[in-house]
C-alpha cells in the first residue's frame, strides 16, 4: 500500500503531487496540525442567480474551501438527476461488454491516451499490483461534430476513439449528453472561481474559449485485499475536476489531510465533488490546494465514477496571478497544452521512488 513505516515507527503516506513523487508523515496526538476531517457542502443554487451579490457570496464560500481544503461538495448544482442516472447505467452497460469490443479502442493507440484502459494497466502506487479499475477517456476533439469546435492545423487529427461494434454504439451519445451538461456547468463554475480570486467574473473567459476537457468513465470492482488500490494517491493535472460518484453504501474516494490521514468522501445524492487541480495551484502561487486523493473500493459493491476535467485552451499561456506574486521573484509563463501532455506522460509512465524517499518531495 502507499503507507510505510520506518525503523523509528514513523508512518508515511506516499503519493504523486504535480507529477513528483512525494510523501507525508502521519501525525497524531500532540504532533497533529489543524486540518480538515470532512468536506464542506456548498449550495450552488446561487450560481444561477441574476444577482451578482448572490454569486459573490457563493464565491466567498468556494474560495475558503479552495484555500483550506482543495475539495468541496457542490450541492444543488442544477444538472438533472435523471441524466446522471442514465449516464451511470450506460457506463455499467459499456464496461459489461466483452473485453475484445472494448479493446478496439485501447488507449495506447492514441498519443492523448483516449479510449479504453484495462484493469491494472495504471500503476500510480508501485507497491501494488496496479490500479484495480478499468476506464474510458474522451475529451476535446475538433473532429467530433458534437463539439462544434473550429478545426485548425493543430486540431485536425482525431483524438477520441469510439467503439464501432453494434453493441457499443449507445456509448458515444450517452457520453456526449453527460459531457455537454458538465461543460455548461463548468463554464459557470469558472466565473465563480474568478470572483473567489477577487477578479472580474469574466477574467478567465479569454483563455477558455475552446478549453481542454475530458470525461473519464471509471469502473472499480470490489476490492478483496487491503493491499489493492482502485487508483493510487495523486493530484489532478488540470484546472479543476468535477466528480459524480455512483451511490454506494461505503465511500471509496479518500482525500489526504495535513496530518497524513485519509478522509472519506461519502457519495451524496444530487452533488458533485469538486477539487482544485495543479493548474489552479500554480496560478495562485500555491494558495489554493491541489489535494492528494485516492480510491479504495472496500465496500463490496461495484463502483462507477464520472470525473470531468476542465483546463484552459491548449494554446493558452498562464502564469502566477499578480496578486500572488512576491516582490523580486521572476515568474515565467507556461503553455497549457505542453504542460498537460508532460503530466499525461508522467501519469502513464512514472512510479514512486524507493521507500527511503530518494527523489521525493517530503511534507
């Protein structure tokens, strides 16, 4: 597992943070730090209000959660519950298909790793036999007519893969119904984030005209062994992530607090789990938290998850926002697309260093 002990009985949790292997000491008793033990629930009905003061009030609550935790529940988000339920039913139907039908669109066939990922192919925690999950990834693709994106020389090649077998033709329209709903909500949420950073509401609009976006449908079977993990401890490498979880009796998603304690994220009806990712941590100078999380599905049920990942335009340049810059420091811009591809490659190829911590970030 991702927790180790030393000869002096210190316990450490290992993870990937920003693509860099790291570890955090487990603190108990008098050594404990003030930190969170649950995620806040934030009522998002105000995101649809025509009153700016309502949206600013929502932004204040969101900003506090982003600074202190990096995760929160978005309650009353406005996306139809029937659409979400239909998406989970479609996901179950897709993952129940024969392996050979799913492997037609194996993700190793594309440079963007779009398509199907089989069980145990990912391995963020090298002490395990691999991530006990299967998944399907799609994202921004100008050649998919459903997205109505302009085709340019850099976007003229197909990125997504879609299964062609008659038994799998339901999958593409089902995913796009979910994708469109999450895309629309994310564009509204982006403006709440701008207000939370004391910026004009439309401050990020210019760099998100054609944002980088992904849906990853994931199936986690029940774990029989404590040594298994659904997905190893990591941070996300986008702007932010929205997660819709299937309803299970026991939580599987866990978030790491400052004391190295895993906090369970219970599935809550009519909610999204929202987390800040590495891009927003970077542009806020580390003020907002891109928090380590993992999945361990120990409740004996099949679990399905539908994270939606949102980032700025692929050709956008971003840097630390002015209000977070320190006098005398030099801040460089970095390309969103280049950074994203580097992190994607790391996510597929890099494992943690040795337990001794060589090459690790320690916090």
